[in-house]
């Protein structure tokens, strides 16, 4: 099967190359050889390559910076995705779009306060950040333009990072950020500055790129019903729980302290609850999703 990947030099693209590259003919594209905001560039590559599938993983992913770079974020996530959907439709390719739990607001619609029930695909999206909004606009373009689509909403993604020319990690993820901060803070003499504060009132579920790529492989080989699916690790977690488990599994000493979102203000709002319900994907692909802690173990073992 010929598969064109957008955002191939990103975190997920890197894992797609490692895993799907062994079983499929991949056309790897990124900003430098196919800018998704340029529809003629997209048309030119797709018309030459004629892929059976397009995995659209390219995105503007700087959640906080997006609150300032609104137009750039919308150009990439919303209009770039419209371009991909338009060209996928023109050339009859199946389209898989990677979306996000940040399309939800995390609030309980009937009572005041945070939600506590995992989000199903039928729940109404109400993004509260520019990143979440533009990813949702991308979803809507796909639903309107390209009938042969899969929209896979994932959450808190971590996985092996691509390397730059000097062999260093390109980009980062929460696991790597926590391990770097723990190392830096352990050298702090000032006790106050040595503390690592992580929010404990945003609840979700981390996802390993390896598990996600296995799901993508199954979708490609089995073509289940088109539509929107949720995928992430099972079991709920706060960012603080996630950090604690990272330090436990790596045997890292850290002076970790839970704080509320109010005590740790960020430019972009995040949903206080965004755990995704995986019933639909489990039944469509006949899989049993594993816990995020097991996913983390595999990542830690391989790094
Ligand atoms: N990371 C998460 O926690 C998370 C959570 C939920 C969903 N997702 C979604 O999962 C997907 C993969 O995420 P990721 O972590 O792999 O992101 P990533 O590491 O930031 O990779 C995104 C890639 O897209 C490229 N890109 C940006 N603008 C482009 C353009 N105009 N044309 C072509 N390529 C462009 C980036 O290139 P440059 O680096 O050169 O800009 C980068 O290589 C994204 O769609 C994201 O929205 C991520």
C-alpha cells in the first residue's frame, strides 16, 4: 500500500516511518518538501505519487504560542487540513487525520464544574484554545470535503523523537521535559527553586505513538467504517500523576509538588477533563487498549 505522510519529521511522523516503513511504501513529506498551506504544492505531490492513504499528522502544535500566532496556527491546522482534504478527495485517497482531546472544554454540561465521564465521539466539541479550535476546524473541513476519512482524536502524545543533524532530539514531549527539569532542579541549591510544580487538576490520558501507529496500521489493513474515533491509553491521569509515574519508572529523584491550574497559569486554557472513551475503536478494530502506564514502560525501556 502506498501511504503519504504529512508532518513526517515530527514526533508521530518519526514513529510512522519506523513502523509502517517496514510494511508499506511511504511517501514522507514535511514543511520543506510539501507545505500543506500551499494547495498547489500538495496537489503536485499527490498527483505524482497517487497514494492509497494519506496520514495527515502535520500541525501547528505549540499550544500556548498559538494564542499569539492565531493566523499562522489557523493557516496550518485549519486551512492546511482543508487543502489535504480537497486533494485527497480529488485523487480518491483515504484520509486519516490526527486530531486532539483539546477539541473538548472538559466541563459538565448539566452541572457546574468539571466533567467526570470519558468523552465519546458523539459528545459535542467545544474548544477553549486556539490550537483546539483550529484542529476542530480542520476536522469539520474533512467531514465536509472528504467522505473516505478517519478522524482519530488522541491525547497527551509521547514517543521517540526525531533526531537533528547533530544527533540530538528534535522537538520534545512531556516525558523528556520532566526528566530534563528533574535533572536541572536537582542541581539547584535554593530549596524553593528545586521544587518541580505540576498541575493535578487537568485529567486526561497519555498516549504512546507506538500504540497509535499500531492502530493506524490496523485501520489501513482493515478499513473499518469511516468516521471519528477516540484513542489514548486507558485509565485516567493528571499531569502530576503522569510526572510521578515517569520518575517512578526511571528511578529519578524529583521534588515534585502538585499545584492547581490557577497556581500555574498558562497562555492557553486546557480542559480540566478530557479522558477519551475508547469503546468505539476497540469494537471497530477488535482490540483491547492498554493502560497509559504500560505504554510509558515501553517508551522508557526503549529510550
Ligand atoms: N503532541 C501531542 O501531545 C498531541 C496530542 C494530541 C494530538 N496531537 C496531534 O498529533 C499530530 C502529531 O503530533 P506531533 O506530536 O507529532 O507534532 P510535531 O512533533 O509538532 O510534528 C508536526 C510536524 O508538522 C510539521 N508542519 C508544521 N507546519 C507544516 C506545514 N505548513 N506543512 C507541512 N508540515 C508542517 C512540523 O514541521 P516544523 O517542525 O518544521 O514546524 C512537524 O514536523 C498533530 O496533528 C497533533 O495536532 C498531538
